[in-house]
């Protein structure tokens, strides 16, 4: 059980639940804690050699490690240090211990991938960790009603992985993924446009015939930092002949959804994916 806030003068204990949302991206990591309205954002990198505990000077050298590759944990020790740094900085907004951390994971994450991110964050946070598939969190962050049984198409365009999903009834019914070489450039490489379009077209074809008209009518929602590439929406719209809508502040859709789920524990528990899934 997490520690409780100290009693106020020996009388009633005033305790505010403290939660954190964490979006560990290939290029950028975003966090938001209860009690704050500001999304903290930083590069998903840590120094290659951590500072020794018996020294106070800053880490030396310019070498850095990027622990997340294609949206998955590639270096657990470095991911633990990244999560620890992010959560330490986030807790400047609150003085009580964290009670829960919600973390996004790609739908394509394997059982090993999920265990890696859960373990890395759990060791850093020292509290329960809940994993939520990122496209579901992004949909919630955009205000979609994921409990609606009618299918909705969403394309989450990250720096290292792009996932197309058909979601509805509080779950992801089907999904496809493409891994990209990580890049800080805001636009997608030209070769990726056709690959992404083909992935969404395949997803549409795999939907049950009776669901396709509703999915097309609802259109395609774009989230993730890559959704800001104006060529992507135009290309998808022309090739698929569906309406394509980039989310407002698409790069923050996932972290906004995770933060909302912090306040909706029943829904978070319903859609959470166990670390040992897949």
C-alpha cells in the first residue's frame, strides 16, 4: 500500500490521490501529474553513464542513450532512469507519494515488451503501474466515446511506430503497425505515405462487411506527432476516399487520454492491458 499523507495536526487526515500519466515515445516523453494542468515534455534520452550517487556534479560527456525504439523498450536500465527522471521532475508539482502511474504501450507490443515497460516504470515509481494501449488512450484524449459499439478508425503516427486501429465497445478490434527509423523531422518519409495508406486500406477490408459503412462514415482520426504532416491527411483522403481529421494538438492526444483515465479508475481498469498479455 502507498504511504499516506501526514495527518494535519493529529486530527483529520487530508489526503489527495496522486496519479501520473506517462507517454514514453521513441523521440519524446510526455508526463502529467494530478494537481497540474501542464504537460511536461522532454527528449526520450538519458546520459549513457548515470551520475554516481556520491557525487553532486552534473553528468559529464555528451553521449546519450535512447531507451525506446519503435515505441518499445530497447534498454531497460536506461528506460528505468528515464522514467525515474521524468517522475522525479513531475513530482515537483506535489509532495505526496504517487498511488498509480498509467503508461501507454503500442498495440503491437509483445508480452516481453509489456513486461519491460511495466518493470522499468514500476521500479522508478514504486507504486502500481497500469498499462493502456496508446491508440485507446489517444481516442479518449480526443474526446471519443470508446464505449460506443460502432467502429471508429484511428491512425496513431509516432516517431518510431505508426498504428492503425479499428476500435469500439471499449476495445481495439483489429490493428496494424509499421515501424519507422526514428527521426526528429516533423514530416514522414515519402516511402511511408503509401505504406501507411495500404495499412489502413487493409484494416478497412478486414472489418466485417456490415461494419464498413459505419467506419467509413465516421472517418479516420489522426493522432501522434506525425499527424501534423499535411501531406498525410491529403494522401489518405485521396486514396481511401474517407474523411480524415487530424486531432487538435495530436502529439498530446495519448498523454491527455492517460491523464483522463487517471480520474476514471473504473474505465482504466476495464481497458488496461496486463503486462503479461500477448
